[in-house]
C-alpha cells in the first residue's frame, strides 16, 4: 500500500488515505509485439539533413510521447498504440539500436486506456515508464490514475504501481532528480468532472511515494512539463484559469525541493483567452525559456501560434516571441524542447491546417532559440505526410532525434528520425507577432505595504479583476469594472508575490505585485 503525504495548503485533496498500488506482475498485462520497420524516403525528409527516418508498425492509432538516448547509443520510446476499432489503448515501449532499427517492443495495459508520457533509463539499463490510465467507475463515469512501471533491460515488467484518487489524477511529465528520485507533474481533482489542480508527486527508485503536493483553487490548473532547477527545486509549466472553460494563461510555478511553492509566473497573451505552456528549460545563465501555444478567437478565428517567453532569475518576463504561419484555420503547437550543446533551446511541435476539402494536414516544425530570444532557425517539415512531433532530444554526437506520430486519425504510426550533426535549418523567415504586448494597466506602488491602485489607460467595459497568490489561489475578484482605476486594500494578506489579472473584451493582462512588511 502506498500513502501520500501533504502539508496544510499544499496537501493533496480527494485522495484515499492509503493509495492502492499494482503489485509486481499483477494488474499489468504485457504483450510482446513485433514491430515492423518502415523507412521513409522522399524529398520532404531529405531536406532536413536527416541520417535516417524510421517508422514502427504496432497496431493502428500509435504515437510516441517521449524518447531518450540509451547508454549504449540506441534509443527507447514510449507512448501508446491502439488496435483498429478497439476501445483499448496500450502503453508502448520500443527499444531501438543506434540506427533506429527496432530491437524489441512491449505493450502494457492497466486499464482500458493506458498511455506512456515519460521514460527514463535506470542504472541497470532497465526503464522507468510514467503515464496514466483511464478507469471506469460504476454509475459515476470515468477517471484517470497515475501509473509507474519498472522494467528490466529487456522490457519485462518488474513491478508497477497505480496511484488513484477520486477524480482525475494524471502524470504528463517526469524528471529524475539529482537525489535519484522521480518528480512527476500532472493534475488532480477532488471529484470526477470537478476543478483540477496542478499536481506534484515524488517517488523513490522503488516507485514508493515520498510526498505529494497540489496547487491551485477554482477552475483548472494543469502541469505539462517539469524540470529540476539549478537551486535544487522544481519548475512546473502549464496553464491556469479561475473558472472551468474561462480565460486560460501560462502558469509556471517554482517550488523548493520539498514542493513548497516559492514563486509564480502567470500571463496570458493579449487579445487571446487561451494560452497553454507545454515545455520549459533553464539555461546556464539562469534564464527560463517557456513555450506552448496561444489562440486568437477574436482576430484570427480558429488559429493558434507558438508563444515563447524568456524569464530571468527573478521569474520576470524579459522577452517574448510569437511564431507561426498566418493561414486560415491553422493551429501550431510547441510541445517539446531540449537544451543544446551551444547553450540554446531547440523546440519542436506540429502545425495543423484545414484544407478546403475539410481534411487536416499535419506537419512538424523545428526551432532553435538563443538566450536573448533571437531565432536561430525555424522551419516546417513533413509536406503531405501528416507528421506530428511530440519529443526532441540532442544526441551525444550533436545530432537531434525527433519522435512522434506519422499518418492521419486512426492510422498513425510511431516514428523516429535522426538528423546530421548541426543540421542546416536556417532558410526561413519567422512570422512576426500580430499583437505586440502593451501596458494597458499599471499597479502602483509596487512593491507596497499598503493600499494598491490599479490604473487603466482608459475606462473599462465590464472587465474582471482577479488577484492570485503564488500558488494560483484566487484571493480577490471584482466583476463588471467600468472605471479607469480601482483601489485594493491587502489588509490581512501575508507578504509575498501576487499576480493581478485583468480580463475583458477578449484580452488577458497580468502584472506581478510584491507585498512587503
């Protein structure tokens, strides 16, 4: 039995006091699969300075969510695979050699839908797999449980643990810590279909839970990526909103090594009501690079663009960029990133546009960003092959490997490609931001130990003012503001960093407020 611990405000809500786990070889169904290897050729792939591109035929609807380079120079991939017209989804594990040729593959099932989102190699050349499984609840719909699986070097299951709650409990990302533990990031809710909080779960090397924390309040808070920071703490990147289906912005939460919240960055791109961060990296100079997507329902209906921001060591935004192609009904996502050997960040994701006959086209893209936010390169790839990239790493020889899904709808296959060292991807003109960031309101005095004035450039039209603490908990809300300023008295509020958010007219603006003694 596994027990989760929490402390006061950061305690996990909605969890059973004792969390059931999956005993060794019980509850995890393992299928050995023969992976049929396919090699792509053609102009669309040759342009990328690729050494090779491989496809792996599992079942029908397949994708790679994460991959690593193994200690012997090969690769290991995890994701999911689903048979044709079947309600079952298997967590997949594929082992490849240095040329991308499949060595073996395994499928794991702990429920109807079992998906892998993070993979790590252990010191004995085995693997840790993390993800979540959909669970049916009699008379009460479905919910998700976190799953952790440990295998040996041949992919055979040694044990598996499931961590269950009342509502949705997911793990979308994981990082191995400097102490040899594993920090998992995801979401948790106290009820099925209820509000969701950002969630952090710490496991030891045996999969036993050490502690857990949840962060948020009303609405939905999601963690899509997690890193261990240079100070020994963690940074969790995702999204936050105050009400379900309400305006959504980037949320980067900084916590210490025990999961106690220290600081936050919260911001939504102007003239949008939907922004989600999917990836974060910390550079050697203390700059954090956060990327994801932002959507423009008002000015560019049905379109989203790649929004990347740089945060300094004090977690203030120091630069931003908006990239993508402005085409009707086009969506572009940044889903994965890695640090490069020359001190930059490489990003990948996919680009989807709706053609005239109604079928979506998918292409993957690559991007490399300098510490000051300048673009080193940026390019779309894939032509009409329907290629979506979900994972990128830099290999030991300076090349890059990219993994994801090839195909359309229920006929996708897992793929892996490897570039040549230092590929030439520089022949592109980036898309410039259609909406520059502007200062539509100010907060002063800031820092302060007394009453705060929030000043707008002009009179508002039914705007909403919200103030959050560093954990994302809403502490103040005023609706239907029609004046050009408002006063807020923080009496009784503890010192620390807070975030003032103004929302209305399709715009979301945020400012940091520091309360002192």
